[in-house]
């Protein structure tokens, strides 16, 4: 399960590995555009937990911390990451963190992709 963390729009995707093939299983965006901050964090926890329970992934991956100029944005992202990390850990999933550049390079072949 791969997770692109955000408080208001978190991306989640699950792939299955069949030999050398990667097969998409599901993908969705967890949106919370108008929820109060605390309720958005709770919803994020509940949705990640539900996805893990339904699809039973064997591991999870999330972007590692990166440089952010806006301190408020960095704090909010840190809170969302914390909820996701706790949710995955509670579900017993090994959690791996990867640099955004390395993820983009592996997925699209270009580390500076949008």
C-alpha cells in the first residue's frame, strides 16, 4: 500500500506483485476539504485502518519528510503523516519511507516529475 500523505487529500494505492508484474488493486483519494482539523485527522485514521483491514496489504510505503518552506504546511503534513504511521503500525504493517524524488523516479522515470 502506497500513501501520499496530506490532511485534505491523501492518495492511497495498493498493488499486487505477480512475478515481475505490478498489478493495480485499488486507488482512492481520502478527501476532507471542509472538515475541522481534528475531524480530518480522525477520518484519515479511520479510512487508512479500513483500507488496511479490507485489502490486507503486507506492507505500506509513505514519502519521507522533505524540506517545506511554509511552517504551517509542514506541521499539518507532519500531523497527517503521524496519523498514517500510527494507523499502519496499529494494523501491523511494516512501514517504509522513501524520498519523493526516488518514488517519482521509480514510478515515472523522472525524479522531478510533478
